[in-house]
């Protein structure tokens, strides 16, 4: 019996921009088992990042349910969400989100060279 690590039912995400309401995710049903590899494909603007943000607990759905390791994510306080982000989910970003490879030429750390007592 495969171990289900992620389950979504009728998941909807709506953005409200001023007067306009845009339904981006229109009722996603998804199950992922341990060991699965999955690609999310679609044209630009189709909602891939929106879905990834919800999977990564960076955002919450407007309606529907999202279970991660059997836990309903919607009901968790922010401190628990940050623990999940820290311990259970890893993202590799397309741009790697690393600092540019530059020598530091701007402001230095204000405490640089200051002993503990002087901070
Ligand atoms: N924070 C936001 N506020 C309002 N609209 C958003 C926001 N994020 C994404 N959208 C809109 O949702 C749609 C899907 O965007 P997105 O998930 O980034 O698509 P993709 O990653 O597939 O290119 C787009 O129309 C985008 O403009
Ligand atoms: Mg995207």
C-alpha cells in the first residue's frame, strides 16, 4: 500500500484584484505517494506557481483541502507552517535564489570587528 504524502481535494485559489476576481486553481484533486516524481506543466499564467506556493505552505487555498502527511494544512497556525516549510519541504528555485557572485562593495556589517560585549 503506497504511503500518501500529499492529498488535495477540490482545491480552489482565487485572487481578487480590485473589483476583479480571478479563479486560478479551479478544483484541483491530487494525490502524491512517497517516491512519486511529478511534473506540473502548463502555459505561463496557468497557475503552476500558485499551486507550488500552496504545496510549499507559502500560501493557502481559498477553498478545498490540502493534506500534507495526513495533516490538514489550512487549520495550522503560522508557527506550525513555518516548521513544515523548514523541515518537510525543499524547493529548488529556477534562479537558485542565491546572492550574486560579487565582492561586497556596499555597506559592511555594522558589528564587523566588534567584540560580543560591544554589540
Ligand atoms: N499574488 C497574486 N495576486 C494576484 N494575481 C496573481 C497572484 N499570483 C498570481 N496571480 C495570477 O494568477 C495567474 C496564475 O499565475 P501563476 O501561478 O504565476 O502562473 P504560472 O506559474 O503557471 O505562470 C496569473 O494570471 C497571475 O497573474
Ligand atoms: Mg510560475
